[in-house]
């Protein structure tokens, strides 16, 4: 059997993000600005060689002043931008970027990302027990790793958009759990601030994504000959050899059917999860799941597969641990102790509808389509060659731009470093003042930090905590003074007008506990006077309440009260 190479088409079915890594995220005020419902990712190199006040622009970047940047660049802001996107919702957070080709800056779905998702599906298909990867796939050390024989090429995609995402979470404890949307990070007490209400902002993240319907072309190769030789001369070291041989020998539709089976099982369990743990707008997620299930063919003509950002624990591990997602256990220890395992999902909002992230459709091209694809690739190659010549011709100018931009970047980094050190010092001192209940000093330091980083959520939270604690302390002090003043009066004045048995006894007990107070005939008379005025129902309740008073004034005084009131 010869090696097989299949030209394939990858189509995004739901918003797809293949992350470029945390180091490449876009930072508000440093990489991008928001203006008139758009996100502009600024190209400092373009600005450096244009008629722009670079020093002023640098200062604005140091302050993360996106408003000032957009005002300075004015109508030329798009001219000085690498990318321009529609803004789903305003954000103060970083934007998660899409992987791109190094030279031509095209959105790229890495073959390794596709291969990783295929690997997860095959792990589910091959394994028969709780086995490790090496026990299922083989090892690179002895050349038996199955994924050596499945090769997937990178796929360029035409364009990207920005998509807002929220975390669907579970809230509760033990066996009592409810669905909801996470609006803030977990606080020091372990509360995740999750409720049933959906709000597009608050603990949301913007992702650069390939939009549903966008397509790219690539290849999948099955190294049938190499695997056959391994089996022939490898002395039977390959686990699940028969299954693997069949997988590589059959048309690619066999692989697609395996992936579809895993995807179908995953979606059916996800559907049950969202049906049980519903929250506001979770019906949209259920509609999306139903639509995805309807896309899975029965003949292996294509496959539906989940991959990359938002893939989730179940999918990334091959989805073999749980028959349904309600059977996940609780974390036994650590900061998640008592919480349900694998309870959160990242949900995207696209075209005003909520849906799961990262579903793609893989389809093998027909011979006619493959020929047409080659023509398209040849044209792309020709266009890229022309682009390369343009780049070479402008290399010297670009180098000067890079030098200027690097100098500006280093200057900005140094200024930002100093600013951040001062911020950290102020935050540390404010926390120390807060712990020592020096509220005014803590608030003053936080206001200085706020001048460095306006609208910083950490500062806002600490300041709110200090203001609240200061207000509580002042209120408690005032209440303490009022209580002391009140309980300095005679008992007859303090309990005058008490209309409930509990209030009458409780206030009397509190008065007697004040230093210097005692229980004599006048106090007995005052108590009896108020007790006589209680209604019949409260007098009945007084019988059980008097045990608290008896502990202080003695059984004899209380028996006298019971006798006089006729409740003994």
C-alpha cells in the first residue's frame, strides 16, 4: 500500500482561535486603541517614519492613554495601524492574538494544532483501559509513535475578526450545583462571583478568531509504507498494531469517521451538561450544539473537530474519563477544594449568538478541487514573490524604522518599568496600612497609584475595601458610644416600652453585664412593670426566655417574677 497524501479544506464552523502565545497578546494603550467601535493595532514603525510627533506618541503609550493616541493620530489612525477590527465590547484587558506566518503575516492554523486534536480523538478510539499515552501510541524512542505516520501541514486562513468570550461556570457546593456566568476572578475567600445573569463585560476576554465560514487549504499525509516496514522489522513492538494499520490503509474517510464519533459523543455530553446547568442565554448554546450535531455526517465524507483555544479538559484529553460530565468528582484539596472538577466552559458570542469555540470541519478535496487548489497556490506563490521583492526594495527604510521603533520601545519599557515599580511600592504600602487599619494612609497611597494607572481594577477593589472598612469602623465606634451612653441610664429607662419577651430579657441581661450595674428591688420592679404590659402571647414566650435572666439574677428573683405574672 502506497503512502497517501490528501489535499484538505479546513472550514471554521464556530469562532476559531489558534493562540500566538501570551507574549504576543495585544495590550490596551501599548499595542491597540479603541475608537468609534473599532480596534486599531498600532504600527509604531509606520508612525516613526511619518510626520508624527514620536516623543509625544511615546509618552502617550507610556501612560496607556489610548484616547490621547487616537487624538494624536487623528484621521490617519488607520494608516498607522497593522490591523483594524470591529470592536465587540470595550475592554481593558489584553487581546488574545492569532498565530501568523512570520514573513507574510497571514493567519495560520498550525499543522501541530490540527494534529493535536486528531491525537486526542485517536487516543479515545485506540485505548481499552486507563492507559498512558505511550501505552497507546507507542514511543518516539523506539520509533513506534503513531503520530509519526500522520503528517499535517500548516493552513493559511484568509482573515480574522475579534470575538468576545465569557466563562460559563458552575456555582455551588457538594451535590448542589447551578449554572452561571463568571463576572469576576476568584477572591481571597475562594468566591468566583458567578451568577445566572449574562453580561458581556466583566471577566470577559477578546480573542482574535477566524470567523465561521472562512476556509483554508492544506494537506494530511498517511505514511502507510513506513508503518508497514516498522511492523515488518519492528518485532511486534507497536501497541494496537492492527487498528493502526487499518487506520493508515483505509481512505481518510475512516479517520474522519473516528473523529466524528468522538465529537458526537462529546457534544451529546455537553448538551446534557447545559440542559442540566442552565443559565441566562444558555439556550443559545444548546441551539449551537444541536446545529453542530446536525453537521456530523454518517459517511465520513468530512469530519467535525474541536481544537485550539477553548478546547476544554474533556476534549483535549480525548474525552474518555466520563460517561457524562455530571459525574466529575470534587477537588479534594488545594485552592479548588470542594469545587466540582472541569466545570467551566469558554463561550464565544458571534453574530449576537452564543456558541462553543473552536469547531472546524475537515474535508478531503476531490481531484478537480485539488487541481484548482494547485492553481490558487501557484498564484499565491507568484503574489508572494512580488511582495518579497517589494520588501527587499524597502528593506533599508524598514531597517531605519525598526531602529527608531526599538529605541522608542526601550525608552517606553524603561519608563513603564519605573512607573510599575512605583505602583508596586504604593500598592504594598497601602496593603500594609490596610492590614494595620490605617485607612486614611492606605487610601492616600491608592490615590497616588490610581494617578499612575487610572481605571485599574486592583486599585479600585482595594480602595473600595478600605473605604468600606473605614466606614464600618466609624459606624461601630459611633454605635459603641451610643450603646455606652444608653446603658448608663437606669434599667427602668433602658427597657421602657419593650414589647417582646426576647427584647425585654435580652436588654435587661445586657444592662446587667455593664460594669457597676446590679439587680436590686428597683430593677426587679422596673422589670415587672414592663413584663406586666406584655400581651398574652409574649407573656407565654417570657416563660422560656427567663432562663437567660436567671443565670445572672438568681433563681429566687426569677421565681418571684413567674409567680407574680402567673406563668410558673
